[in-house]
């Protein structure tokens, strides 16, 4: 059951709960001895495929989320600035860039993803813009222009589409979607449960 | 700030996460010294007023919820049988009965509510039926037929409508909705946070 020691972390930079989870998932891997695989997907594609809708569609829910996100940031001790100036925004450029790095240098994905998350959810930058994506890539020790060039290749586009479809096929309907084998955990608020279950099977 | 030591617990018997929260909320009151006020509302009315929709509307989310609810039941050590044979069902009779008891004998609401929750989420009974509601009331030491008679009075109907509107006005969009003063906590998965915040202000 090798899969039972692998945490597959499907995320989209545009999802604030994905950001919160991204700040914690490495620690869970370290404490449980599980391998974390960071897997970019496109949340808009997930919504389209499943018939789900973004939670902030309901105005009172959107207001609640602002307070809820701030509480989580405080609880984790991580910065979060909500609402960002632009929300929602297209994460296609960012998710394709992450996909191209996942294909070529997977060990760099966590740093690059955290850089993009911070750019959007802390520094309020417009991560829909390729030059911002390139800039963040550069700050992570990647070659920004090369990452952008790879992002536009058909292989990258196909991989992002395939991974999104795979997540939906396995039961995802939102973000973050975290799989351990066949078991889905949805949201940063299920990370404690995920960690308990990994400890119980260690 | 008297409000800061009162937990207002808005719930609907048809909501499985309300059931889970109902099994825990008394303990939180006891440990934090806060008073818990059990406040029936009509989740269908909340959805209608806010434009929100039931989470089980999305098939893959509904499938996930079955696993998630079972995990919570195991975590809390409380029984839960999902899915019930009938879901969703009308909780109008149950919520009106709870409202009539809240108006006449508020100290009996927790027992009656837990009885109705268990009837639906453990014993798979059809709580949309007035005779089942009456039976559960009787098992809680209430006069079942009298509760049903009071449920049909205009005062009861108006109160349930008014409380539902009040919850929506204060920011509720789903169930359970738990208020401490102006602060909303949505879902049993925010109870740990609620308890931490109450301890911090104790």
C-alpha cells in the first residue's frame, strides 16, 4: 500500500484555503513521514466539470469567509491579506507555469507555489499576469522567461487539463483536494483529521 | 459584553452537520462557562433568502459528505447512519415543534432536539411526519399531541419565520450557524476555534 504514505495535494493559487493548506502540508509530511506531492490543477475546470460553484458566489458566505480566513491565518501564525484587490482572477498563467515546473523540476514546485500564493494572498500582486508569474519564478531560483515559454507548450497545457480531470475523476469538487490513496480530504480544515489518520496507519 | 458569554446555536434537524454540532455544543458550554441557547431555524428558508444551495446538490460533494460525516462521527464517538433513507426531507413539522417548545419550555429544547436528531440521523426515522415528531416529544417527557397543537399556532409559525430571518440578517447562510455576539461560526468543524476563542476571552 505505497499510496497510503503519499499525500497528493491538488491546489490552485486562486484559492485562499489552498494557500492556508499549502503553509501546513509540508509540516504534516515531515511529522508523519509521508511524501507530499504538490499537484497543480485548475479550480475553474473542477467547478465546470462537477457543477460546483465558487463559495464566494453567495454574498453572506463571501463576507463570512473573510473573517474565517483571517482566523485561520491567526491560528496558523501565517500572514493573509483579504480580500485581495482582484478576486476572482484567472490563474491559468500561474497554474500552467506550475505545471511546466512540475514536469521539468518537480522538487521546485513547493517553493514556487508558496511564492505565488504569497504574491497573491499576502502581497496582493496580480498573479494573473505572466510577468508577475515570471518574477516570482525568478525569485525562487527558476528561469522566469524559460518557465513562461514552457508554460505555453502543448505538453504543459495538456498536463494541466489531464491532472484537473484526474482530480475530478477521483472525486474532487473544490480546492484544496488532498488524496491519500482513494481517501479525499477537502479543505485546510480537514488537515488535522488527515494527520491523525496518517499517524494511525504509520 | 454579556453577549460574549452566550453561544447561540441555530440548527435544523435536517442538517447532518447540525446533528454533529448538537452532540458537542453542550460540552463546549460546560467547559467554557458560556450559556448555550438552542435556536431552531429553517435551513430551507436560509437557502432561499441568501441564494445559497444545499451542499449535496453536487453529486461528488454529496459522496464526499458521506465519508466526511462518518469520519466526524468516529472522531466524536457518536453514532451516525448515512445516508438516511429519506434525504432531503421537510423539517417544517420538526422545526415548528421545536419552536413551540422554545417558546413555552426552552429548557427542554436540547433534549427534544437531540431526540429528533437521533431519530433522523441514527434511527433513520421519517421526522417529516408529525406522528414521529409527537412520539419523540413524548419520549423526552413532553406532551406530544400538545406540542403538535402548539406547532400549528400562528405564533409558532411566526416565531420560526422571525428567527430564520434574524439568523440571515446576522449573516447566516447555512447550518449550523453559531453566534457569539456578532461573530459567526459556521459548521461543526469550527467548534474547536469557537472553544479556543471563548477560552481566550474567559
